[in-house]
C-alpha cells in the first residue's frame, strides 16, 4: 500500500513502503486559483512583442508625419502589424521564446536588435514588392525602427522579471505530473526545479522502496509498481515522470511495462550522474531534458478533433434516428417484461468504469461476475432482440454515452468487466485498448469481428485490430470506419 506525507513545498509525497492507503494530493491556497499554463508563456511573450511593435508603428509614424504636418495612425499601425509578424518569426528562429531563455537573467539585447532589424528589412521588401513605398516615407520607417527598438529593449526585461515573480508566487501552472522514483534520485529535484526546468507541476511524489545500497528492492518493486499504477490512475496527472538510476535499466523497464496500461506520457529524468554532466553545458536548453519512454496515444489537438466529430455525429444521429429508437424501445417493452434500456458496467478510457446503454435484447440482465456471451440461437435472446442485434439497432442508445463523454463513435468495443479481467490475463497488451475511449464501432468491427468471440483466437485477432487502430489513428481513419460501418451492417456478419 501507499502512504502520503507533505514535503516543505506542500507537495504530496507517497511512501511506497508503507502499508496504508492515502489519497492525499497537492492542494493550493484559494488565493492562487488564477493560473497561467506553462505552455502559454511563449505565446503570451509573442503577443506582448506584437503589441509593442504595433504601438511603435503607430507612435513612430505619426510623430514623424506630424512633424511635417500630416499623419495617419491607422496606416502605421498596419505596418507595425506586418513588422510584428516578421519579428515574431525571426525571434522564434533565434530562440528568444524558449522557456529556458525566458527564465535567464542575462539580457538578450543583441538577439532582440537582430530580430527587429530583420523584421524592418522584411517590411521594406514587402513595401517594395507591392509598390507601396509612397504610403510610408523612409523617415517614418526609421522613426518606427527607433521607437520599436526602445520599446522591445525595455519591455522584454520587464516581462522576464514579471515571469520570474509569477513563478515564485505560484501563479504559473505546468503540466500536472506524478513523480515516481527512489529517494536518492528524487532528492535532486525539488518541486520548483521541476517547474522551472521542465514545465512540470508536481501533484504527487511516489517514493519507491530501497535497500541499504539505495537501489529499489527487487522483491518489492513488482508489488509497488502495481500500487504506483493505482496511484497514477487515481491522480489528476497528465504525465508520469520517473526518477531512477540509469545504471539499472531493468528497474526502469519494469515500471514502464506496468505504466503502459495508462494512456499517459512517461518520461525519465536524468539521474545524478547525467545531471552532473548537464550542469557543465553552456546552453540552458541542454541542461534540462527528459527521455520520452512512452507518448500519449492522442495529442490534445487530436483529442479535441475526435471529440468534435463524436459530438457532431452523435447529436445528428440522435435527431434523425429518434423515431426509430422510440419505436424499437416500445417493441421491446411490449414483447417482454423488463426495462427497455439495458445498463451494464464497462471499462472505458484509462480503465475507468462507466455504465453503457443498450436496448434490451435478452430475457436476462447480466452484470458483474457472471456474464455469458450470446451465441447463435441463444434462447435468452427475444424475438425482437434478435432483429435488433442483427441490425445493431440495439446499440443506438450508446449515442448518449458518446454525448456524455464516456464513449466515442469509433474505438475499441468495450467488454463486460468480467470479460476484461479474463482476457487481460490471457492476451498480451489487452489493456492497451483503454488508451482511447471505447467506441460504438471500430476497426475490428468493419473487418467482420462483430458480436461474440467464442474462441480465444477470435478475440486475439480483434485485439490486434484494435491496437492497430490506436497506433494509426487519424480523423480520416475515423470517417472511413464510420462509412464502412453502414456496409457492414447490411452484411450482418456474426450478429446474433
């Protein structure tokens, strides 16, 4: 079991050698509830520079033009906008927006002036190519360059100082991470070090057991790996960070093997030996790095795109198929006693259980430790239920599961809890199916693996197809599967 205490920074520290269970997690005072995400820092700096340059364009151009009697702030603000885009591109290429650089106290005046000079040069070329030189005099461009340079040189150190103050005050939130490691390796990374150096917001720290030499106890490591897995699933972490000695790759592999069951990125921090070498590097970027051992199945953008497709298809389908669904539900109620909607617990994303909805097609309502798969000619299936199963109309209520966020339109089909346990013991990598949300249809289903799986080899083929889908996901693939599902329903293979 695991127990948790708190270190001096207020972060939860779980001791894997204790035999009690704790759900302690990192909590911050209410006054710090206004957060800025760590990955938003770079765009915010770029937006600040754009604002400074647009203002410089308007001020510099108008000051010069008014000295000779005319001026139009709108024109020069527009030129400043073009120059700001060119500056952000040049500054990005020169590394001015790297987090490691933003946290450095050394001035960046040389690279700032270089980027700004390139931006003005690009602006001049654009004006020449579009024959718009008459709209902006050379004097106004020079004036904008001077005002912009002063503005950038003044605003950047102020913004960097404000960033450091926000970090010290706890107003910057990094990627939520649970850190697992041995005491010796964890000692070199305080919570602030993880935030400043790696953009991580430590929500919990799991300390692995160790022997007198300071290495993890081999006998307890496998047991505690399972307990650490439970803590990861119970936490709100977005990724898992390992702090282990690189001289024991077998220990790293053991933990990574267990953590493959969760759909989170797993990264390895440099150990004490490697950190000693990194501290001698001149470049700040080379001092902070992690080894990626496992990536998330889908990025945040990909998950958002998939969710948008799910909601669109599910909502549209419910509106169009509502009369059919109501008619089928009435037929179920009229034929036999019992609820029209059958509810059963299933495992979903990250192994979390949820309640799936289906139109009742059997005379029994099995859930829990005894769930028997339907077979061809199964006497438990009603006359109406047999027609609903053949056409997959009984699956339509799962559109509600999609809207609730428990399921997706496309994904591995969820199985009863007892079947998950049984197949998980017999089929390698079975639990990888939970790296994405379960689906109403899937890659396995459009290849004919619908319905029951009376033989183990049939389930193994289904799992192989499910894992291929996860490894090769794309929005185009989802649309392709949805399209092929219509043709598969007409064939009614393995539907009984």
